[in-house]
């Protein structure tokens, strides 16, 4: 992306130079919302699985538990239903207490929201029936909130309305039908711009002017017109800016995000973003935005004969990590639904035209309730899986000659149609070379030139560098690609007789794997290796980063274990939320060595495109930050939510857009109910339906900012084993007195248990890491206690045995052995520990994050989470 971009004449120099809102047109609209549906997984045809992705509320907090602020916090019906018994609903944090902990900026946000229209609508309601506790407006609102939250079908919605009528005395003014209920809101509240319908030929997918237009291609004379839709990106961004929390959360150049020079912690530390924020750069003044783009196919129905949905999403990079991929602030740009897959030059043209307009002219947005300014935006990168990326770039697929979009490696065919990608010296593509190749291919009527078959629609967008703007997605390439391939090589009967085959050890490995007790921030507990074909990407992530090395390092031959260690350590580093330049270099060398040694260990015929893509990961981390900044977890989660919005086979896009716009409007209505002093129970119900409320817990006690005691405390003496540790933390204390003890706390939204909490049977959410004097320590929480106003966690020490999982001295492969000589700064990613009979007491707020504590045979291991952002 060029560092210096032309300024629009309508642009102001900063948010401080605003115009009065009365001088501009009013009535801002938006289409994007925060959905209320749960975040479970859904399958996709090309991507194998759609994974749930959520983000924590603070980068310094624990890796989050089963729900975040914007998910369904009352329904824990995920894959681990037994976990419900370990944390009853009645013992989750109290909403009133949590509200008191809301930062001042967020409290101000709530006060600043312009809810006059919503308040007027609620106040206009009539008495539902004589003596009714709610008005017609509130009743209609609650019905619609309930229906959207639980994704009711049309018939279920109608039955709900009839059921309510049956419980009310007559005469009454209850909703008579779903049509009437919808009309009540669409006439008064929904101001969203309707999707624009576009038409194209069903045969060649050339754009048509109207549904009745005939394609001028001779082969398409009798072809019908296909419909696809584009949504108003500008109005969605305008709506975001109406939200004070959104405005205040946007990153400004004055904020020192990285802390230490050279460290990579987020997208802002990548070379591309830094270039845009340099003097004269597009993002220099902190007023403009940058976007990340995605599109993919979503299988709505069990059969592809009914068609496939292709949504186009964008996220705003300036939002903090915990907000960036949330449903509330994700932009839906376009939708395609047809049996035929879209031709991207046609389907994406309206979206790219809109992005070009936003880049050059900008959008008039609110920067305060009474002021506006012009904000521009630039598309920085587009993240897609390999099939979608090939379509978008008009390139050959990953199994075709020159199918890599980063380099000009042609690959090699051993047995048709199977193409492999042996380790060779790479010639990297450039933006200019790709433009030239596309031009030559166009002149040759689509004959591929270096794998490129024509001009991509993205080439119309001048700020985009075609050679580097399409990062490798680690969810598909590494987790569903390389990690799955390694397991197949080790465990598939087809590998029987190979030196790396360990399929005969599956029963023993399964016994150890299924016995692991993982923290509750890993939604999926370990499943059998025999079920690996049904694993989700998040399960492969847990296997790759935590479980696999402790399980197989003694089973695999030394050379194979060391070779695999290169992959695990490098990917862990690149997915970290704190990467030094030295570690980035070392991780790149380890991935390169992994690919180079792969042929000697596993054979040339197993070198797939995903193995080859590992060599490009370091470049993208340099450009865009850690792997999680360009991950597809968040986008795949949104695809799953769209899928659950659809009922029936007609008006697919209309169903989606209505649900999205209504969800946003109903969320504002739930907030406005407090303004009209509606009954407390009704307000809480509305907030629950729309996820406005913080989780409710009548049995929590606020200890300090972000810290809550869960359950009932007890008064008792400090245990003799813990007394020395507690005194070291708080000084001398009289143990003739009793002190408050408790089993569980919630720190920054994350539940941490202690060993004394006897109900945690199938999980281990008590093993943590903390830092003291610049050194990271590990321990198991034994108990929590309060000494005056000091709140302590008493930990039993878990100390590294200093026994390496891989002994490089016995490694024979020269490539692997050489690269292992260069250590990483964080070498204790997965390591063996020994419990000690020593204890230490530390402030509860000093706990950094949970760990995966693994008891395997007679040994104990700890697996550290590389970041506190990306989760299941």
C-alpha cells in the first residue's frame, strides 16, 4: 500500500475540525448488528469447518472462558454440557456490580447515545390490556427480541404470538401476526438502506443492466439472469460512528501500542500498517480507517443443489483486538446465493467500487452527537482460503501449475492430477509482475501466464499490492492443512511400514489424551485420535500447540520428533502476542528447515501446497502482525451465524438483512427501556435477549476493579503449609484470627478455580502463570484468601525440570540439528514440570493467564497459550 495517498478535498485534517451536524444531511443508516445467537461451529464445503472465534475484553487478561461480552452468556449448551454443573448460572457475576466496574469512558458512552427515537417508540405504547404490566410497544419488542435470539422459524414465531394471546384476557392489543409485529418496527425504527440488487448472466456471469436484459454472448442467448446483492458499506460505518464506544475505541497514532521497539504484538506493529502511519501516510492523522476483507462459500443446506451462500465481510483494523472480529462491528458488504459459484470479477465489482469511493471521497460520520467529519478508508489486505483466493485472484487452484500467489514456484506433478511442491529456491512475485501476467493472459483469451488467467477485480483498486495483500490463513493452511497431514502420516494405516508410523500406539495415546483436563477457555475437550477426521480447526490448534509434543515425543523416532518440534515452536511463536525480531527470524528459519527436511523424512510425494505455504508465514507476520490478525476464525464464525438466520429456501438475503438490522435496533431498544423507567425485570429480560446485559450473578462480591469473589466465602485460619508464603506477601500476621477464604474468583471476566473447589471434575482451570521481578512462574491455585484489603492467590509451585522434549544431541538429520542450535526467547512453550511442596502467595490481579496442565503417565507438562486474543 502506498505510504502517501491523495487527500480528498472534502476531508478535514482531524476529528477536532468538525462541522455542525445541522449543516449536513441527517438520518444515518446501518446494516451491521450484534447477533444474539450462540457461537457454535458449522461445517462448510470448501473450508471443512467453520470455527467459532471470539476475543477477550483485555489483551492483558486471561484467555477467555466459555463466553465473551457479546455472546450468549446464559445458555451454556456447547459441546461440554457437564461443565454446566461446575459453574451454576446462579453463581455468575452480578450485572449491577459489573456495571459499577464499567470504565468511565463506557459509562459516558451509554449516556451519550441518542436514543430519542427508541424512547419515543416505547413511550407511544398503549395498555396491552387493562392492568397489563407492559405496554404494546414493550410487548412487541420482547417478542421480536425472543424470536431473533432463538432464531425462530416463521411458523414458530406465529405459534409464539398465538400462545401469548391465549394467556392474555380479551379484549387485548397483543400482536396478531408476525407481519404486524414486523411492520410495527420497520415503519418506525428500521432506517437501513435496503440491499441493492444486481443481475448477471447465469452462464457467463457477465453483468446485466436488469432482470430482463439479455446477455450479448451468443452462447448465452437463452440464459436466465442471476441475482446478487450489495449492501451499503458507508451507512454501516456511519452507524458504527453513532456508537460512542466505537469512536473511543478506535486506535490513534499517538497511542504507543508496541511498547518496546521492534516487538510485534498486533497489526499495528506490522510493516504495512507502520508505513501507512508514517509522515504523509494515509493513516498519519489517525482519522481514517483500514479494512481486512474476506469472502467464502457457506453451505446453507445439506445438499449443494439448493445453492451456496457467499457473503463478503470486512473488519476495521483500528478497533482493539477484543472488538475487531465481534459480530457487532463486522461489515457485511455483499451476498451471493446461487447453485453456481460466483465469478469474482462480477460479484465483487460493486463492493470494490464502494471501497474506491470510500478511499477517494470518504464518508460523512458523526464524531460526537452534534459534530461530523469526513473519514476515508483503505483496504489493506484480503484473507481467504485457497479455493476462494484462487477465484478472487483469477489464478489456478493450489493443485495447478504456478498455483502459489506469493511465489512463481510451478510445483511438480508426480502422478496426475497430484501436484507436489518440493523445497526449491523461491522467486517471489511482485505487484508489477502480476499485473503484466494478467495483461498477457487477458490478451491470450485466458491462457494462464505464471498461473494467472486474467485480471482480478482487486487490480482495479490502486492502493492494494497484489503480491502481498492476500495473507496465508493459518486456520486452513496450518491447522486444517499441515497439522492434519502430520496426523494422517503418523496414524493412517496407509503409512504402515514407514519409520514414522505410530498407528499401533493409538490406544495408548488415546488413553492419555482423553484423560487430560484442560482449562475452560478450550471449549472442546480432547477427542479420540480415531475421530480426527471430524475435528474442528480449534481442536487441531490445541493438538498442535499443547497436546501433541508431550504425547508423541517418546513414541516418534528422534529425528521425526525433532522435525515436528520445529513446526510447533515456530507456529507458537508466530501466533504469539509478543514477538521479538530475533524470534521472528528464528521461527522463519525453523519453518524453512521443516520444509527442507520434509522430503528426506516423509518423501517428496507428501509435500503439499500447505507445507509450501509455511515458508511464506514469516513474511506475512512482518507485514501484518501475528498470525491471529489475519486468521479466518472470526469470519468463519460469522458465516455460521448467517447460516442460522436462514429458514426455508426463499428470500435468503432478505432474511439475513432483516435479522441483522432488527438485532441492532432491538439492542438500542433494550438500552432505551431504562430511560422510560420500565420495570427492572422487564429491562433485564430485554437485555438478556439482546446481550446488552453483563452476566448475572447474585452470589458474587466485588473485591477490586475487574476482580470478583464467586460463591460464598468462609472464615478460617491460614493453613500451616501456606502461612510462610502469606507472611512473605503481606508481612507479619496473627494467625489466631480467622481470615476470609474463597474457592473461586473472576478476574477480568475469567473464572479461576482453586484446588479446594471440589466440583471441578473434568476441567483444570486452576493452573496459571504469573510474573514476579521479570520472571514468569507457574503454579496451581490452592486457595484464595483476603488479608485486609489484600487479595491473594496461594499457589503450589510447578517448576520446570529443565528436561528438553527434544534432545538435539541424538538428532541425525543435519538440517534439523543445525537450526535447533538457535534458541527462541520463549523456549518454554510446552515443557515438563515437577510439582514442589513449596507455596507462594501472590496478588490475584498479578495472574497473567491460564495454562494447559497435562498429566501424562508419571510426568507432568505445561502448555502455554501463545496469545490472549484468539480463542475457540
